[in-house]
């Protein structure tokens, strides 16, 4: 058995130890090969029930958890929050405990408030996976990003990774800084002053406001989406000006190491944080590979959590 993750939940990267992260990456790596075969099914989660409970929109995370669960043989239910009793005023906790009473084994939750998923994990008896909570963490995104980097570069230790854009509102940035630091990368964060959170200097990354300085010599340039849905005030003069200073185009990318790779968690705002010519450049962009790794990593996480469930015969 490759996996050595023995927690009930996956709520954040911050509390994890390096060996736990590496065990999930190793297991995810095994699933990449399975997912490329015609016969993709395993019965690892046969008899188990997985519920996707997403209070925010999602394409990649929700669909990849659904595929991951089904490929491992679980029964998967996608809860349609828009059509649920949340619309009638049911509270978050009542919704979660109601679903918990139906005996799911794992609930995957995305919520707009930081801390909401951890709160729910305390109220239910099943395992909980954080699929993104506010601007706090998105642990499976960081795991899939790490697997993508590790497969392309052969390592993470010693690489320089520049994370650029709307750091203020980004759970992806927070999870990635934690994970990349634990695996020995050198992490840089770059954003306009208005989009760099006050405490970012304590996360363990080098802080930049100048995009060109931050990209110079980088092995990986990870772009972040401008999250206008989380912006309550005016953070930028205009998107055009933002692209001029912070959007990734060929001229800025030329400052990175020769052959440096570009990543983006999606969904992308083309022409705002990234030029289409870069996003679609198959020699430089790992964006589709990130999506592929997302299914494999989520299969690994589901398997690791399933090992901790009661009556799992494979638990050692
Ligand atoms: N990266 C990511 O979380 O994408 P979705 O919002 O489509 O799930």
C-alpha cells in the first residue's frame, strides 16, 4: 500500500506533514495510468456513498470528484443546492446533518465562507473533504498542482514557483504556498498592493508587487483568477491596466527560466490575467494536465479517506 494518510478528513494543507502529502501524490500518480486506460473502474469504494455538496459554482472540482468516486465504484450523489431547502432558509448545519442522517461515507463540500467546511466536519459522522472554503484553502487543488509539477519537472524540491494575481481572494494560493513550502520549493507571491493580503509576508513566501521581478528566473508561473465575485470594493483601476502590469503574456514569460511552465487553476479570464496565446501554448501551458491530475488526485484522496472508514477491510 502506497498511501499513509490516516486522518478522517481532508480540510486543509496547512496541518499536513510532508509524508502525508507525498503519500497522496504517490497514490494519485498510480491513478494517472488507470485513467488513461479504456477500463477505468476499480471497486475500492464499492458500497460507499459520496455526496458532492457545492454552495458555489464549480466545473473542474465537482465533476472530477464525481468521476473519481464513480471510477472507484462509489455511489455518487450531486446535491443541487440551488434546488434544495437552502432556498427555503435551511441553515448550513441543518443541511449537512440532514444529509449525514442518510449515512454517506464521504461528503465533499465547497462553501463561500472560510471555515465553513471545518465547522461542518465537526457536526457530521462521515469523512469530509474541503473542495474550497472562501479565501481559506482548496487542498485538492494544491495536491493536483503538485502532482502536475512533480510529473513534469521530476521534483518539487528546489524549484522556484511564482504565484501571481489576486492573492487576496485566493484559496488556491494559500493551499499552494503551504504545500510547496512543505515540499521544499521556493515560493514567490506577486499581486498589486490592493490584492496582497496584509499577513501574506508570514506565509513563508517572498512577496513582490512587480510582476517582472517576480517572474524572473522562475521554473513555474502559476496564474490566479481575478475573483471579482469576492470583491466588495474597488481593487483595480481597470482590467485593461491589470493585464498590462500583471497579465501573463509572452514578453513577461520570457523573463522566467527557459522552458518554464505556466499553470492556472481555472476558470480563466482570458485577456485579464493570462493571454490566450500562452494559455493555449501546449509547449508551455500545463492547464489541461492540471485538470487530468485533478481526477487522479481526487481518487487518491477518496481512497485514503476510505481506508479510515469503519469496516474497511484494507485498513492496516
Ligand atoms: N480550480 C477550480 O476549483 O475550478 P472549479 O471552480 O471549476 O471547480
